[in-house]
């Protein structure tokens, strides 16, 4: 499982790197590097429930803001969003951002769940041992 954490960390560092030339890079770099940090902490056995929860909340908020644009894209016949790295149409950037929030949100949520599970297991072990 440790290799998965490293792969997630590397993947999201790459996502952050690819945002450098984006018109709004700072927020995306923070979101993606946050996932990398959570993954690295999980790799080292020090899950970060707070960071994972904050990241999940931020990603969920972003998803909620972009749902209307995503639905519009779906109902508009799902025109391609992969033609070039430049967003010629507004839907390209909005759908890519929705998917970015979605991927980061899934990662944050899974790491939050892992941290909660580890914390719950630790507390259960302590209570069984009378600690």
C-alpha cells in the first residue's frame, strides 16, 4: 500500500506542476500539493485527518460551484475538452476544473476515511486494553 501513497503523491505533484502556466495557478497548486502532502504523510504512517478534511471540504465546495457548468457541458453533447492545452471555449476550462476538483476530492476523502479508520482502530485497541 505504501507504493500507492507514493504514486498518488507524485501524480498530484505533477498536477500541481502542470498548473504553473494556468491563468489561476495558486489555488490549484495548493489543492494538488495538499493531496501530495496528505499522501506523503500516509506513506510515513502519520495520517493527517485535519488536512484531508479541509481538502475534502475545499474540493466539495469547488465541485458544487461548477456543477451547473458541468451539467451544461453534459447536456450540450459533451464537446471535447482534450483538443489542446489552451481553453478555446469556456466549457473546456470549467469542465477541466470540475474534474480536477473531483479527482482531488476523491483523494482527500479516501485519505480522510483512512485517517478516521486508523484513529478509530487505535482508540478501540486502547479501550480494549484498559488504557
